[in-house]
């Protein structure tokens, strides 16, 4: 794993441990966890997991040591919230991302992981409202970690590439629609537009990381052919289960370690995901504080 920090090196194991019955999901989560570990950001409390779903990714961030606990989880799906365990310190809330049920300046940080690229909107306008709401509920100086899918997420997949090379435009369009439905991707926009939206809202960009390159997307596509092994979830926590986790973690590490060294701008140009670190500027007047 080279000179990676312990947190980065363990991202493959944590992802395999949390998603061992779904290898494709585990691999994508390994890449995402690796990006958060590389970012090296410190999240102040109270920390909101926005679009938390069943809370599994937030727990994975905790196991990796990226966060020292989620204080509050918010999601629009009551079903996912019922599945969440353990509950965050301040509990779970069902709510609308465009009308957050929180007072101004209530939060020390927000993680919005792949939720805004899945916000149901045709023109991206809903994203602007959601960003304004996040800005409102953060206190001055607080940070937003925003991970979003990009248009190249679909373009990089092996099947999409084959259909494109074959000139099968109608089949390619149908395949992309199917992938978007499966991943709930409704707002795939370019990094330059995400930067513009964040800065127009008032955020200062502290950092930007790209991941899920073309090579990694093809691995993801191949792993997805396995379709997951739901029955593995019935395995008790013992030698067999740990063996499955170990095999998957070893595969994830091998893929990550085998990536060629390329200039950051080339890697960013083909990435399927972005992780933005944006900060609400400090305010001398204290406006927005709770």
C-alpha cells in the first residue's frame, strides 16, 4: 500500500467488512472511504449525516477513524431509517433535504454522501435549495463534505464502453437509464458546475478529490456481475465470514495498489465521483450561530 496512512490502508478491510455480501458495493465503498481518509479532514460536532439511509456508510467512516461519531442522521426514507442501527447520539430524523428541520447555525459539520447527485430534480434547482439549507444550518467556520456522482460514472462502465464502440446508441441510452435508476442518479453534473454552485451559495472550497477512474469503474462493473450474495448475511461472525471479508479486502487492495501513477488532472478528467470539502466562512458578527 506504499506510504498510505493506516486509515487509508484499512479502507479496503472496513468496506469488505460492512458490505461483504455485495462485492461491487464493497469495492465502491472502499474507494469512497479511501477518498475521505486521504482528505484528512476533522469534523466538528454536532455532525449531521445528511441522506444517511440505513447509516451503514456513517458507521464505516467511524470504523475507519474518519469521524468519531455521527450525532444526527437525516433521510427522506422512513424504511431506511427503520433499518439504521445503532442510532446516532441525537437520533434520526425523517426530513426534506430542501427544508431541513434544524435551526440556523445548529451544526458543526455535515456529511452529504452521494445524496445531492440523487436529488430528484430535472434542472438542478433542487440542489441549489438543498445547498442553501445546508449553509443555513452550519455555524460559521463549519465544514461540508460533499460526495457526488459525475456524468463519467456511467461513461466509464465496461458495458457502456462496449456499446459506444459498437455504435449501439439506443442500447447505450437504455443501459445508462437503467444504471441511473439503479443508483438513483438524477443530477449528474460536471465538477465545474458543482464548484460554481458551492461558491454561489457562499461556501469556500477547501479541497477537492476525484475517484472511481475508468479502470476502477470497469472493475466495479465486473464485480457487479456477481449481483451480490444475500445469503452470506446469514453467516455468523466467525472464521468463514472473516475469511470472506479477508478475500474481498485483499482483492480491493490489489486493485487500488495496481492503479498507474498519473497526473492529478488526468485522474480528475475521467473520475466518476468527486469529494468536495467546503467551509462556511467565519463571521465576526456571529450571524447564524445558535
